[in-house]
C-alpha cells in the first residue's frame, strides 16, 4: 500500500466520522431506576444507562444519566429491577439445533413408548422410503431403565429408515432399515475412532453406533435442508435464546452453510443474538485459501475459531479418561483424532492466524490437546492466540498449570451438574471434584466461560448460575462441591469472560460506555435469591444492540 492510499483512507474515515460529531450524539433510549450490575470493575453498580445507536452512551447514577435527556428520547423506568450484561453462551450449536427443531422429532421425552409414539406419528406424515429423523434422545432420562433397542425402533417405524441423534451428539440410534441404508450389517468392522454396538448375547446389531461410525449414516441420509430451512432454523433458535437472556453465542461446530444461515438471518432481521461462528476443520483449507481467518465479520456474525475434536462426550461416557468409568473397569472412552492429525490441522490454522478450539473432555483428551497447542506455540509463537479447550471437563493440578501457562480458555459445561445429575455417578466423587472445574480455573486466574453445548446441555443462563453456585442436581444430590463459585463469579463467567474467549472483551460482556448495548432485565435479584431457586428467576426483557429481542 502506498502512502497516498493510506492518507486517502485516513481522510475518508475522518470525513465519515465528522458526520456524527461526538458532542452532537444524543441518546435515543434512557433506562433509569435500575440495580445495574455492570461487570465493569471501575463502576460495579449503576442506576441508569443511556443508549445511542446500539451502544451504551453513558452509565451511572440516575441524576447524571437523566441529565442527558433531550426531547424525543424514549425513557424506561426499571422500577429497581436487576440488570445484567447480556449472557454469552461460549459453546453451543444454535444453527444446527434450530434446523433440528424445525424438521426433526424432538425425542426429549420421559419414556420409550412416548418416544415411539412421536416417531410413529412423524412416520405417518413422511412419504414411504424417506428418512424419519429424531434428535435430543437421552437414554438416561427415560423411566424404562434401558436404552432404545433396534426392536423398539423397528416396531415404531417399520417402513421408513429411522435415525435418532443422542442428546450428546456422539452416538446415534437407527432401525433395521436405517442400518441397511447406511450399509452396516452385523459383520461390518468398527471404523477407526468409532464403534458399532452389538447385543452381547446374540451378536446382532443393538441399534446404536458411536463417534466416527456415525459417518455411515451421514453419507446415507440426503442433506436436503434448503437455504431457507437453515435461515428459519436460526430465526427459531434466536427466539428461544433471547427469551432466556442470551445475547451472544459461539456456534461451536460451524460449517459454511451455518455461516451463510447466520448472515441470511441477520439480513432478514431474524438474528437476535451475536454469533461467533467456529468453522469445522474439514473446511479449513477452503477458508484459508479464500483469505478468511478468525475475526472476519461484524458485531452480529463473526468467523470464530477452527474446530477440532480430540475425544468423546461426558453425557454419553465416551470422553477419554486416564482412569476407567465407574463400574466399567476396561472402559476409558474414545480418542477421536490422533495427536498427529490434531497437530497437522492445528498447524495450518495457527500459521494462517486462526484461533483454535478443540473439543477435549477427558483428562487424556485435554493433555493431548495441550501438547499440540504447546508444540504449535513453541515452533511458531503467536501473540495472544487464545487457544480454546472446548468443555475441558476433567482436570488435575498439572493440567491447570499448563492451561494457565499457555493462556488457554476452558469452556466447561455450565448446566450439566443441575440438569444431567443422573450421569454423574459414572465419574465418582473424587473425579467430580475435578470436573466442570470453575473454582480451580478462577483460582488459577484462568478465564473460563459459561457454555451450554445445546442441544447436549440446557442453555438457560439462570440454570447455569444455579448449577455453578450450588453444584446440586434437580433431585438435591451434590456433585463435586469443591468447585462451587459465587453468584458474582458465575455472572462474570457468563458475560465478560465469554467476550474474552472471542477476542471481543472491548466490545461487549459488561455494561460500560462505548460497548454494545446488550443486557438482560431480571424479575428477581440473583444476589438476594436463595441459590437453590436461581433457576426460577424470570427474565423480563433482553436487549441486543439497543433493541429489545425479548419482552415478557
Ligand atoms: Zn459442542
């Protein structure tokens, strides 16, 4: 670039700025009489905010902020209600979940007969031979005390191929016709990093496959969602998130289709949260070739990290552990990619300026991922790469020290203890004190985030607060009490720390002048609420960019 162009661009930006001289900027909305918890250390609590063109213009005492009132400005009396920065869900799958809610059978039901009935009903409306698709099935949440079998699925849906994704997303279930369409029979060998389950007594297919074996189905099921379906999916999930106080979410397994869906929804006015869209490693070559890297985009849709997957899941017990699952002495979980594969993709992305987010749940998975990050940073040091450890569930002291040394960011599940209590017994009391380890992360000065991983976990921020503060499930069982944090810490984790994880801490995550006007108005004050009823706090309003995205 020549000096001439630089100067022209500089003058151009001055000219544009002078159209809106700062002194003449007027607030268009004033919120007063609130208990505003800002997450800004310089001014932790305020009474009023002024908002101008989507950003906080002033934050402070009623008297100071209301002095800015000019004719025509809108005013809202908050009546003493508590206001927090908008919540940031640092690991979720909104675009995928949206299209699933739009097109698939929601199998989040409490008995196998109830699931069968829902599938049967969908089958009657589906042309013969076409796939019936389900999602959010959870084998631990049905009263039957056993998982779905291939016989259940054959009797519910005999004439259509059927495919159901487990809530955790790492295992799928299918009927006999589904297996035939996927080209799997009793003799099909397990692929590397995957498993096809068989009935222990008969050797026949059980109906379930895990991890990379899911690819048989991915190839067989036609990907026939339209561009409109994907946009509609984002629209649907936008409303669901806004209702709970979420104003930003990381799309943790994004594809170019998802990136387009977010842009389409933004353009049609249907995107109600800010999306930080990870890109799955399978697309990284094309992205790098196109000159794309982390950070490209705007305040609503931004390219996030490259996503890698090291091991399995917590809810489906496939996370790779150094000690076996309770009651299963030979089961240590699954490593999905080899260290060398992680390094090869990681190196490409790292050299091209991408942030990297690697799914790593078990302590072996985290150790492997850290070794890759440490090697990348040693061979090709980059300033502030903010490597992410997606989930980072089972830790120990030495992993904590390495995470801190690297400046890496864990995104632990925020609602699992409360919502998935029945799965905790697979991990044992000692290990649970080292899981979803916010106390350990914060004490070490590590900026961990709040993350639902929806659909696997519930995304309600008030549930996250209760889960993190009490470490207690819906039945009153306490899991890993050493990792309890305070309400104030849980809010910090769910707001400003989430912004840091996407390099956006100067843009959002706290209520301070100059930042994006993203906030939530609550019906009760979480600081005064009994910790065991935090989940019942009603969200009255949610605002993103100065506009209400939800009003009760
Ligand atoms: Zn995820």
